[in-house]
């Protein structure tokens, strides 16, 4: 039997390695958590220093974070993985 899992992890900029992974069995839950994580990053970096409103899309927000905050800012990755469960 195959199932899909969604993994959300931050990516460390200096090593390009994943960190703080969270695993979800539901895509909608994974996307909600992703949006919450990016909103928190946005509020920490952009809201404090640039006072721009959150764009509403976490992918767009990440692109803008990298442009405004610079390359030292880490990014987040949401990926889907197929797992085979032995019966």
C-alpha cells in the first residue's frame, strides 16, 4: 500500500541541509502549517524592519523575504513523498 506524506522543513542557508522537519499525512494541514511558519518569519523580519503586509501566499512571501532580508535568511521547503507500507 502506498501513502503520501508531506514534509515541511526549514533549510539552513550555510549548509543547504533541512532542519526542524514536521511530517503530515494531510496536504491541507501541511499547507496551513507552512503558511503559519512563513507568516511568523514575515512578522519577525519584514513586519519589524520594512512594515510591508504579508502577501498571502507563503511561496511569494519567501521570495520577498530573500530579496528584502538578504541571502543569510533561511528558507522553508514543503515536499511530498510517496511511502510504501508493507502489509
